[in-house]
C-alpha cells in the first residue's frame, strides 16, 4: 500500500493534472457541439433540458435508450502521424513505432484523449429524467518528452431530474420556467505514465487487476448541483434564455489507496480479492473541489416556415458574470471568447445539418433519423489553452441512439 502521508496532496486537484475535475458535468451532446456549443433555447430534443431545464415545458414524450457517444480527440493529427499504419503492421517494431508516433500527437499540458458517454433519457409532459455515465481518458504532458506523457482515467455518473412550467403573458408571448437537480458521482485514478504503461503491457508478468485495482490510488466523491432556467418566448419564433447553472456544485471528495479499498469502504466488498490486511479507510476524507456556478444567456430564432425545412439560429454567451467590470478591449475579447454561434436546418424530419463558431473555431454536424434509429456526428475544435490559439484540439464525436432525436 502507499503511505498515507505521501498520497494526500499528490492526488488533489491542486496538482495541475487534476484541475479539470472541477468542471461541471454535462456529458457530451453531439448536437450542441455541432452548433459550436450554442443552443440554450433549442427545444424539442431529448437532451434539451440538460442544458436549460426551462426547455422541458410541453416537451411531450421522448425516450432514448440506449444512447452511446464516442469522442476521439486529435483525429487529424493521428491520421497524419502514420501511427495507424505502424499499428497495422502487427509487428513488435511496428507497435513501438506506432505508440511513439501516437504519443507525439499529444500536446503539452492538459488535454483529452477519448471519452465514451452512455445515457438514457425520458421526458413526459413537463417532467424529465436522465441517467448518464461517462468514461474519460485525459492526458497531461509537462514538456516535449514523449515518455513524460501522463494518462488520467475518470468515470462520472449522473442522475438528473427536471420540471418546467409556463406562464402565459399574451397571445404570442409566454415565460417558461424550469429547474433541475443532479446527483453526480465522480472518480478518477492517479495519473499513469504512458511509458510505464507501455512497459507494463509488454511484461509477461503484468497483472492489470493488481496494478489498477490494488496499487493505484483513487479519488472519488459527489456533488448535488441545481440549475434554474428561464425562457422568454416572443413573437416570430424568438426566445431569450437565461440559465443559472451548477448552483451548489462543489464536490465532496475522498482519497483512497486503491479501487479495491474504495469498493470495500463504499460498496462493502472488494472487487477482486487480495492478501493485503492493511486498513482500507480513506487516506483523506471530505475535502472539497470547488466548482463555481455560472450564468449563461442566449437568443434563439426558430422561424416557422413550414414542416419541410425548419431552421434554427442560436447565439449564446457563456458565464455572463465573468465579463462584469471589464471595459474596452478586455470586454471585447471576453465577449468574443465567451460567445457561441450556431445554426441548424432540419429537412423532411429526417436530416439535420449543423454549423457553429466557438472562439473562432468552426464546427460542423449532421443528424439522421432512420425510423427508430438516430445517428449524430460532429467535428469541432476546442481551446485547451489560456488564450485563443494556444492549444486548439480537434475532436470527432459519433452518437447512436434508439427512439429519440
């Protein structure tokens, strides 16, 4: 076992590797990402209320089961690196060369490698319920050395319940109000060196159960955030939206010596047996990851021009309060960085075409309704650096689901 005094501070989010653990959890919406991250006021989709609970009003019955989303990061760099061709050779030399070329595509500091989202969502009337699980593999490279690349595995589960209702103001004006509560449980392992993992896999005595269940420290905890949204519905298909997100979003965390210790403490039994009789009590209990609330605002235009073609244009501003007190060039820069632009066109109730701008990076997306099957795809770029252009990473997301859109 790892000595408790050595494990307390190393695995907290004060370590730069884990700073992203403080992010509010929303899951991956391929539809939203295809529109540049915009869509606060876009209604009629099974996951609309996860971004704005006011969208639940008159949402009717929608059911998605299962919904599977896979997102791969750096696909362009990986394809151009030649790593895939090396792996396809199937030789030891090819595997080593492929691994080196693949690691070379990972940029300095924090990034994402791959995420997988599983979810089921149901809406009935103005009520909504969603269950989500996300596996996320993050990367951290402190310098240019390939062997210094670290991998951080994270799993998040969430259950979200929401309710919305409408207040009619006039014949063509109304206000939709909504609130949602979420229970989130997040767990992530100590960072693992990519070179260490590569060496371990090639070792015939390597036992993944021992390494990852008995010897790797685990950080796990929960949050109970609340979101509240307002939609002001205006004539001509205009909607003004405001959403207060992640209220009470701080995580209460515990640090454990291993996954097995966590399982014995939380579940009452170990996932896999071992011979260690040491205490399985947490290394440190009830410490906090601060995850502040934010206020988002948006304007959505959904003109009614018939059922054959249904366009939507959305403009969202993320974290409006962060712009308070800024003037001149600072305000202009902040507005540009925090504004999301998106558009979609639905044709014949079968196809969705999407386009968006996020910090100047373009995104494209498409959706197909094939009877009970629904498929979405989006290609987009996200900024991981402190300023635009510092560290853009492209991503490709694919989603498959039944009985939803």
